[in-house]
C-alpha cells in the first residue's frame, strides 16, 4: 500500500489519495468541464506519482494527478472539479491534500499549469507565478521535425 494512501471526509465529500478511479469515471468528469477525453487513461492513471480524488455519494466529483520525479520536480495537473460542486472548496481541498503529500516526498519543486482565468484559484497556494507553455498532441504531431547532427532519422526536410 502506498504510504500516502488515506481518506479524509469533509462535508459529505470523501477525499482520498491513490484510491481506485476508472478511466470511464475520469473521462466523464473531464467531459463535465469541457476537456478532451481522448487518450489512454488506463496508462495515464498508472503513471501517476499519486492522485487525489473526491467523491460525493460514490460519484467522482474531483480529481487531480501528480506526475514527474519525486526527487526532482513534480507537476500537479488536470485539477478538475465537477461544475455541480464548484465554488464549495473541493478544488482547494484537493490542492491542499496534494501539496501536503508532495511535502512528504520532499521534491526539488512543484509545478502547476493553469490558464489566466484560473489564476485567482491557484495563486492562493503560494506558487511563484511564472510563464509556462503547453503543446497538445495535435500541435506536437503537426510540427515539422528539424533533425539534428547524428540523428539516425536524418531529420525530415
Ligand atoms: C479551477 C477549479 C479546479 C476550482 O475548483 P473549485 O472547487 O471550484 O474551487 P474552490 O471552491 O476551492 O475555490 C476557492 C477559491 O478559489 C477562487 N476561485 C475558484 N474558481 C474560480 C474561478 N473560476 N474564478 C475566480 N476565482 C475562482 C475563489 O477565490 C474561490 O473562493 P470563493 O468561492 O470563496 O470566491 C474548478 O473551477 C475547475 O475544475 N474548473 C475546470 C477545470 C480547470 O480549469 N482546472 C484548472 C486547470 S488545471
């Protein structure tokens, strides 16, 4: 059992670290906030350092994943709360649980990626706000490879 695994009950919503979440539940939660759902969620869920989930009456209403290197940099990503329970402190609790757990791993640092509209939510946790970037898979695949000296593929001209 993961030493970080635990549950925590708050206002009828049950929070937990590394509790089972199915790819279908995650896709449904993502859909509720208008996020894309394509991708191999079975594998993604396996590749976490850990995840934090929130359930109301058994239903997944909040989720985040922490990935990266526990001794280097961790990344908290895809923080997601179902619209029916937003602005009730669920996102804050997910983040607090994640940051407490990150603290125990003692990484070099913790990153989080977010859009400008969510800045008021994320800046309350003490992150130093910097610039960052994100490239989705469509953009990545449409990129023309430049190659480099010694590249066995020779690059594509
Ligand atoms: C961003 C998100 C995770 C916040 O979750 P939440 O459970 O609604 O957040 P909380 O209730 O804990 O919010 C705490 C405080 O953060 C701020 N906040 C939260 N959402 C906000 C928003 N959309 N706009 C401005 N401030 C916001 C407010 O100060 C809020 O306190 P208040 O309700 O007393 O004003 C949630 O809105 C969400 O899942 N959005 C869609 C997915 C997304 O964009 N995720 C973030 C990028 S990874």
